[in-house]
C-alpha cells in the first residue's frame, strides 16, 4: 500500500457492475471508474509485455504506465456512461 494519500477519489462506476456482466463471484472483473479530477481509472488484465512491442509507431508509454486489457463487453456497457465532452 502506498504511504501517500491520493488527491482524488473514485466518484462513480462507468458501466455495469461485474455481477451484472456475468462475473461468477460478482467481485472481480475488468471495471471502469470516473475520478473526482475528471480522469478515469481502469481495472484490467496487465498485458504490457505482450502488447508493448505491437504498439503503433505513433504510440508510446512511459516507464510508469502499463497496458491493461478489458473485455469488449465491459467497454460497450460503459459507453452510455462516458461523457461526450
């Protein structure tokens, strides 16, 4: 656990909860959240090592950034909650 206190908080889930998307336990699954500073947080499967070599030539990530994968269903169900601007 980090010692520092985050300057922002999760304010709402984007899309349906894992249980509504068919999670067997209803507790773990990819998830999307809107943060109090307007950014979004993603829970997904870490796939940096697998996908980093395949990034398009005009894409890059910093050493502290990770590539995570969420299911198509998770993103499609979140679409209605994602603001247009």
